[in-house]
C-alpha cells in the first residue's frame, strides 16, 4: 500500500483538482490522508463533501507539514507527499 499525505492550508481553489488527480492514479491500493491546517477559505467544507475513501485530520491551527510526515514515517510504508496543493 502507498500512503499519500496531503497537507493543506486555505487551498479551496486547488484541493478538488488535486484530489481528483490522486484518486485517478492507476496504482492501487492507495491510502489518502489529508491534514487541513486550520483553513478558513472553504477548504474544510470541500473536504467534508468528498465522502468516503479519504481520511481527513482537521487541525485548529497551521502546524505545517513536518509533524504529519514524521508520524507517517514511523509506520514503515511507502509514502508520497503533496504539500500545499
């Protein structure tokens, strides 16, 4: 399994296109994890509409992308990162 981690902050303009691209990759199975760092531009609402197939973590503030990456590295898996689509 390949895990794809997307960290985002105020990316409403780009997040849906980014998710569509990731979810249409030919390689499967994929685990898609999105960390929203306190977005205030509608990103959270767009993510909530996506439904199943993704895991979303909502942070109250912008913690950056380092901490989520570090946590996933500890799981010993293949990882791909997308920072701020």
